[in-house]
């Protein structure tokens, strides 16, 4: 099955509400690899690699996030070449 990579920027009340940990759990459950991190501007950034269906489900989840979050907007664009082959889905330091 083909693999795609999507870059997400998530805006709203998305820091300090268990967003990164929840996204990591969701990605792992879907078999999506990549990473998620807080950004200095208060947003969250993620790179997700997997099947189109699994990545699509993660993007849809990102539009809601965990219960404590308030997601105002999710910008989605094509990510890097899928041959980067991440191993797992991890939380990265704030950047």
C-alpha cells in the first residue's frame, strides 16, 4: 500500500492540554509514524507518515484533539518524501 507524509500545524488551545501525548497515542493506534512537538508560538507541529487512510484519520483526529483542547485551525500540507521511513511516532522538544 502506498505511503504518504503530511505536515500539520495545529492552532488554538493546544499546549498544556495533553495534545502531544494524545496525538502520539492516536498515531500509534493507527500505525502512523512521525513526530509531534510544541512550537514557541503556542501551536503544535506534526509530521505524519503512513497509509493515506491512516494519515487521513490522524488529520481528522487533529481537528478535534483531546477533550481539553480547543482546535481553531489545522493547516495540512504535503510533507517530505515518504522514503524517510520514520520508526515509531515520538514527541520532539519544543522548537
